[in-house]
C-alpha cells in the first residue's frame, strides 16, 4: 500500500508541499493540471513543471486525479473521436513522467454533489453535507451556491467556464439514458485500452457521488452490481477502479468492505472517506475514525489488507478543523489525522501477521 495526499498545486492550494512532507508515510502526491479544460491535451512541459516541484521534496507523481472526460465522449457527440485521440496523447505524455494511474469519472454534468460545503458538526468543525430535499430543486441554484462557496479555489467537475452553460449541458444529456451512457463509457474504454497497455497506465474510474440519479441525470457506478458490470464490460487489467468508500458508502445499502474483498485485484486507487447517514436520506462527511461514521472504515482497511492491496491510497476529504481556511473537504489537519488513523490500523494488521 502506497500512501498519497491530494494536492492542487502551487498557488491553487492552501497547503504546501513542505507541510505534506511532514506527514509520516506519505510518498506520493495525487496531482492534476487543474487549469486544463476537458478535452485539452496535457503538454509535456506542463507536466515537467509539476514533476520538478515534487522532485524537490522526494514525492512520486504516479497518480493523476483527474484527466476529465469531455462531454462529447459521454454523449457520443460529433467530436468524441477527436477528444478520445487527445486523451490518448495525454496518456502518452503522462507515461513519460512515470504516471501509473489516472482517476476519472463518467458523471453527467455534475461531478460530486453536495448542498452544504461547510455544514457545522457537533464538535465545532464543519464538513461537506448532502441534504436530499434540495436535490429536488433547481440545479442552477445549487451550482451557483457551490461556485460561490468554493471561495476562489478550483473544484474539479465544477469549472465555472463549463457550468456557465448549465442549461445547454442539460440539453446535451436530455436523450442520454443509463444504457446509452453505459455504451458511451464502453466505447471510450475500448478505444483507449491499447494506449493504456502501451503506456502501462491504469484507468481507475471513480464511483458516482452520490451513488444515485440526481436532477434526472443517470448515474452508473452506484453499487456492487454496477461495479461488476463495469469490470466485465471491458475485462482488461488496465480497466480498474478508484474505490471511494465515501461515495459508495453514502448509500447505507452498500457494503463497501465486501466490494473491496470481491474486486480488490482491480482496485488501483483507494479513497478512504467516512460518512454518517440520517434516516431522511441526508448524509454528512465526518472524521475518518470508524465510530464517527457508518461506512465501516476498519472493516474496509482490513479488506484491503487481507486482499494484499499494493496500490495507492489516500484519505479522501476531511473536516475543516482548528479554524483552518482551506478548499472545501481538502484541509491539511483532518486529512493528516486520517492518514495516521489508516496507517495505525494497517500497522496493527501487519504486526498481527508478523510483518513488522
């Protein structure tokens, strides 16, 4: 297991690489070129600039999150083959710098969806929150709120340039139902798999967040059955998962640890996130400690350990604590605490098996 930390880049993050360096066990930075729009080629000189920054602190750059997929690919638009070729070239360029995993998603219009970015928790911290009733209202109002509350930070999947055309985006997807979206995903993956094999890069899809349809838009990666369909649809070792415990765990019917046990060999990247469920369908993100949420963090960590997981892992989201001013969900302190919790559990499992 290789511990990583998501970083949004110099000038685009409240956290410095020197601070991350002081978190025990972190060897990789999960990065991206956040100024790039979906469909654009990531140029070598842009990638090299990030590498030089990470090299200074001895961090690897094996995982990219995300190379976003253009809407023409998701909707089978007239330019999808052009954008697929651009995606292939980006993969080739990334491979020259040692990238091994690309985390991406295939969610229509919206990426992750929350209704409150700084919801107060009983301990005085704040966290991301999902209020089910608000998702029945106007999506434009939610998008406007999200963009305002990001406080100038970029949020992948919530690019202002793209969401300025929200009505057109909904129009673009009006005839794309679940089966068409599945077909478009298969087309994309079959087209890029030869490049992935050539470049030794695993494509690791992120589950839909939350794992159900929103605003009439279809969601695909929502449960164990969907994960099984996805992996068998393009049965290639380079077609993999980013298994996010918080995304799948937002639905209390999903047993995330069992999904890990069943598909551990196809998980290239693990996100460890905890959520607390409410009876009315709302949920709140919380600390990584098992008893603070409902997704079974300790069982999930044990499932990875039992499965011999040797991929990349990171704490996903965290509370905003100790008056930290940061990007929603991506502060330093609570994610650092999460890393120590994960590593503590992992070390104990190693010790029980005599590995340390």
